């Protein structure tokens, strides 16, 4: 299981990479492996400001549909354009080309509430 050390994580299996006041968000390797083959991703929250743990989109796999939650509050600046035509990129590269959204962080102190890579490993029992 790939759990990069430069990211923060949620108990709901999202990751966040902080870049100044902005961040990139996606789903973890663990999440995509549990979902199976991703067939559709719907994110219609671009331009919206959402609270921490609010749903920013859904990810649909052959087996199930799952909500994706904001790791911290902020404005959704951009949705990954590759996802519309290649949702399975999440299965191939969840931490790279398979990112979900770029966001502007509203409250940086919320980052302190996220899981470290070590804590996330405990959540996934890895």
C-alpha cells in the first residue's frame, strides 16, 4: 500500500497536499483499491466554498458509489479535467494524475486535525 510521507490524510481516505494557501486533494491508494475499477467521477462543486467534511463529489466504481469529503474547509478552485474522460486514472495514479480537486484553504489550523502517514497506516491496518 502506497502512503506518501509528504501528505496528510482523512479517516475517510482522502489525501491533501498543501501548497501555501492552496492544496491538491484526492483519494488514497487504499480507497481506490477498496472501490475497485473506477468508472465515473462527479464533482460539481467548482467555485463553491465548502466546510470541512462536506461532500465535494462522488466516485463511482463497478461495485459502489462513494462520497468524497473535504479534508479541510475551503473553495474548490479546479476539478481535474482528465477525470471526465479517464476516471480510471485514479486506479493507476491516485497520488499523481488521479488528483480530484485543487482548493484554497479557508482555515489552515484545520490541517492540524488531519492524520499523519503513520496514523493513516493504523486506520488502514497496513
